[in-house]
C-alpha cells in the first residue's frame, strides 16, 4: 500500500528505515508529545516498532495502517502517519502522526494528512476519524483545526507520556467524512 503526494511518498515501513526513525522520534521535542514513545529511543525500539507494524500490515484486514513519510527529494523518512484502532462495524478509526523536527513547518503533515484522510474515508470506507491531542501540544492542535477536525471535548488527566511521565489533559477532535469532503476542497486550493 503506497500513497503519493507532490513532495512525499507514504509507504510501508522497512527494516532499513530504523536510522531515520531513531533520528526523528528520538528527538525529545517529538517524543514528549507522544503517548507511547520511550525516551531515549534506541535502535532496538525502532526495530521492535517496525517489525510490529510490518506484521500488522500483513493481516487480511489490518486494524492499523502505518505509513512512513518519505521525502522524495532526499529519499529519507521524515515522519510517520497512521490510522489505527480501526473498527469496520462502526466505521471509525484514530489518527496519529509525527514529523522529524528538522522538517517542521514546511506543510509536510498537512500534505500527508490530506492523503491519509482520503485513504481512510475512500479506501477503508470509514465515516469518522478521532484524534486525541495533548491539550498543551500547540502544533498538533493547530494542525487538527487546519484539517477541519472539530474539538468535541476535553478529557482530564487521561494520558501519560512515556517519554516524560507527565500526565496530560486531552483535546478530543473528530472529523466526519462529510466535513472532510468540504474541507478538502479549500485545503487543495491553498
Ligand atoms: C504536529 C506536527 C506533526 C506538525 O507537523 P508539520 O509538518 O510541522 O506541520 P505543518 O507544517 O503541516 O503545519 C500544519 C499547521 O499547523 C501549524 N503549526 C505547525 N507547527 C506549529 C507551531 N509550532 N505553532 C503553531 N502552529 C503550528 C502551521 O502553522 C500549519 O497551519 P498554517 O498552514 O495555517 O500556518 C509536528 O509539529 C510534530 O511532529 N510534533 C511532535 C509530535 C506530535 O506532536 N505529534 C502529534 C501527536 S498526536
């Protein structure tokens, strides 16, 4: 399974990517905003994660589709994006993502999310995506709002970051397929 955008290839994880993953997610500023990323992050952590995700993708009906985000111009993995906790009966799934800090604020996650949302709604036929974000994660909250997600509520002291041990309030965002159809048009025009 591979998705392509102007500057990016969203593709399946490969063992050889471990160095790029350690570089990207091993950065404290990335790890501290994630729930289950250890810090410091070692080669063995990356290999365990990559093998787990390759195994999941081999299933007939995966519960999670993880894509590594490869920057075409550098042939380097600069991030990852995932739709997971897929429930085909309810038509729902959750999304998560990160970008290597060196590549922040270039519109890469916006570009990747457009492709992922299209994939989730049109290929997996989901009708709703959930996105729980630490309340104090300024960049990720901004990203959800830009993509048309609606803030539906706040859950207090619900998630702990593995990297920091800190407990966070969570902003709960939701995106419906019909909202995405409208939002997509304005995002593509930008
Ligand atoms: C959140 C993250 C993925 C954003 O990636 P990115 O490629 O830098 O995002 P983009 O360049 O596509 O920006 C998307 C929008 O968010 C806004 N944004 C991004 N970083 C921001 C920041 N630090 N402060 C305020 N707004 C920010 C951008 O301005 C942009 O909106 P605009 O185009 O209207 O200006 C990245 O900051 C990251 O990896 N953070 C650490 C891990 C993380 O938080 N993951 C999500 C956890 S659920």
